[in-house]
C-alpha cells in the first residue's frame, strides 16, 4: 500500500518520535511510506531521523493526493502550529485520522485565527458540531467564561475533526465514542505506541532519600502543584524527597511552582526543563516514583505515563480517561478529583515500601514492552487501514446519495437514510 504518513516531525514533537517508529515498521512490512510534515512553518529545526522520504505538506500536489497514495494517514494533536497541514489534506482526500488528543479546542482556535475567522464562525462551527443548545457554551468559551474543564466536558471539538475524516483511530476507549458519533467511516481504538526505553535498575538506596519525578510538558493540568502540596504536608516526605520536573516549562509556570514550594517550606523542588533523550534516561534512572497526573484529562493517551512504566518505576495516575483504562495492578490510581490527602497517602505508601516499588515497576515494564511497541501497534493499524480503504467507495456513494436526498428536501428523514445505508452495506463487501 502507498501510504502518506502526515505528522509533525521536529525533534520536540513526541507524536513525530512515535510516528517515525510506526512508519518504519509499516515500511518494513512492504508498504511504500512517505512522511509528510504537517508543521505550519519550516523553521529549520532538527528532525527525527528516518530513512523514509520526507517532505513538507506544502510540496504535495493536493489535486493528485488520492491518485498518488492508496491511503493518507494524518496524525492529529491539539497544536495548530504542529498540525496546520492536516486541514488542506483532509479537504483533498478521505483520510485515516489518528487522533492523539481527546481535547482539540486549541487546534480549532488556531484554525480560526490563522484562517482569519471571527466570533461568528467560531459559534457556527460549535453549533454545527454540537447543536443549537451549545450556543451559550460557545459564546462563554470564546469570551473566557468557560474554564478548561468545562470546555473539555462540553465542547472539546473532537467531533469537529472526526466529521472531516474517512476513518478515525483513538488511543483509548473513553473518547472513541465521540469519534464514532461524527466520523462517517470506521472507528477503532488501540493503545498508543511508545518505543522501548532501556531499563536501568534503581540506584542503591542513599540513606532514606527519595526522588519523585514528573515528565512531560509542564502545563497546569499536570497538577505538579498538588504533588508539591502533598509532599510539603507530609512529615514522612517533606525533608527527604526531591521532586523533579523534567520537560518543557514556561517561565511563568516555573516561577509559580517555585514560589509555591518556597511558601510551603518545601525545598526539594528541582526543575530541569526540556532535556534530550539521554538526559531523560538518566533522570528516569534516578527516580524512585513517577507521578503522572492530569486534571482535566486532555490527551487521548499519555506518552509520559508509558515512559514511566517502561522505566520500571511505579507510576501514580488519576483514575480518569486513558489513565483509568490502564490495568489496576500496574499503576497506582487516585481519584480523578486528585485529592491531596489521597495523593499524599499513596506517595507515603510507596516511599515506605521499596520492594513494592520494584515489584510493580518491573511488572508494568513487562506489560508495556509486550503491549505498546511499534510491532503491536502496526499489527492493529494494518487491518484497520485496509478497512478504511475498503470503506472509501461506500462513503463516496453515501455522500452523493445524501446530497441528493437534501436536494429533494428529504434530509430531515433519518429513517430513509437508515434504509439506504442498510442497502449500501449489502452491496459492498463487509467492512468488519
């Protein structure tokens, strides 16, 4: 199969890092794969290494997209600057979308801004996606009166993207239903791929010192402040714990967390900021516990949680979204509300039981290696990709018939559409 793999590909893109591994595995199985960079601008940044052809999306001949490729796979995340190229590509040909984030409102807002669209278009797109009842929420969101959790709950714009796709793949079941509600083609869910990471045994205990680590982009919804508060309130952990933040962080967030720690009398906060893979390996090797909280959950899956599991360290997560779907015996779950008392109790329990940390960490790593690698991911992706290709003619005919029904004034009669859909399914090969 000739596949265009559309993705951000600069080194700082975790989607690009995973995509490079998946594209290589597809090519190893005989597919002709070309990587198409979806970044808005080519800023000359270093790219992920690859032996596959790679070019910016602006170099595509969009009029020939369907002829040049048997399938276009677009990777979609909540960052317009990284994913701007997916919009002209989605308009040019039916695509299989790998939807990495459950929350896509920032992508939507970027599309509006860079397209020169104003408030009227914003509200119209929200209403088109969620119905007239969503108008008040649309206005509140763009006026800043609806907070992040409210937007995620009421209008994450997941369906807005799904409606543009010929098929969609989620990385967890919790948001697959939103894709199914709007995508005209096949939808499935398969766990996120995360390339293997070397296992480095925990260093021998140095006294009773403990290292707790959070990895990833340090947005407020990662709840680092809750960890700082929990540690500062614990007589057992306050003086013996280093809490290390490893990943990109804005200056304002760095200052906020540093000020909070100082105000609470917790002096173990260490903020590394962005690091390369070698430094990340070293920081994970130094860690005793990984904390990977989210409130609210915005991503479809979490590479940082999987990194923690692959490192062989016990990983603390909130029982929500993708994290809630992880096996209960492989991670340490706290309530989705992220209550400080419960978080402190879990950290104290892990700190006091090194054998428990080692046992669960090794078990989690073994599961991640057996379940979440590129080979397993492509094992699931290949048959689904074929189903999307097979569905193409059915979707094309269905679209034309739908337009004809609308022109005849029958667009408001779902029972007619159901009867036609059932007949079409009988005319085409089963999609599975």
